[in-house]
C-alpha cells in the first residue's frame, strides 16, 4: 500500500530555546536532520514518480523539505502548528509563572483547552479534515513534514488511537511515522512504534 510518511520538522532555533510557536529557521542539528531525511526519502521513494512532499506554511517545515529533490512540494496552512495565541513565543516555564490559570486549565483538559486568541487540540483536529480527505485520496506516497500537535492528530487518525490520547502521544523528533503503526527513524533505519 502507498505509504504516508509523517515527520516533524528538523529542530528549530525556538525548539532549542524551549519556545512554543514562532516561525524560526532550523538549528544546526535541524539542518542535519533535513539532509538525512532527504537521503532517506530519495532512496525510499526512488521508483515512486508521483510521490509528493507536503509541508505547513512555516519556515521550519519548508526548510526541512528543501534538500529533498525530485518531488513536488505543497504547502498547507492546515498543517501549521497549533496556534498558541497570546502564549506564542513563550516557554512553558514563562506560561506557568505569568499565566498560572492558563497553565492549570491546559493541564486539566489539554484536549479541549484553547489558548486565548489561539487554538485547542480539538480545533486542530477539525482543521485537519480536508488534509485527511486529500491524503486518503492519494494514489502515490506522501511525505508530510509538520509539527508535533498536528502530527499527533494525524497519527492518531491513521493508527486508530482514541481522541483523549492525542495530546499526549509521544511524537519524537527525528523519526518518521508510517501509517500502519510503524515509525522509521531515517538516521538509524530502525522501525519503532510511538507510545
Ligand atoms: O508548540 C507546540 C507543541 O509542539 C505542542 O506541544 O501540545 O504538548 O504543548 P504540546
């Protein structure tokens, strides 16, 4: 069956500083991942002429895709990271310190909690519907390069995981998830399952 490969973007500069949201470029480690991913994808999809690469509209996914040559690339706003609203650019520590009620409310119900002027996981799940419909219609493999919250929701859909688990799926960076419950790490070639 045509694989759908899901991966987070390479580490961004904001990831290094523990800041959520933003639109920064990649760290050095992120650039290295982008190259490894390109090697992996080019080898794995060598004979798949109709394959495509889907990213969000944020720099960190577009830059992660950039070393991949030979496949069309499509940007989807629906693949952008959960919008953290007024908390965009903050660290979790800063949110805890400056907006303790928000921090607690999210901890209590991470699935439904909506950032002020931002989104909840349920909002993200809803906006992914057209992406899922389009993914299901594809006859060729797709590599989706996106963000943690979005990939948790996409992975849960393909792996049949319950809604309430979505915000907690451990979605490690530097791994590729394949629908059919497999995760392939381009760096090592090993196959694992997210917890
Ligand atoms: O900035 C967004 C994070 O990737 C989502 O993680 O929902 O566990 O806070 P979180």
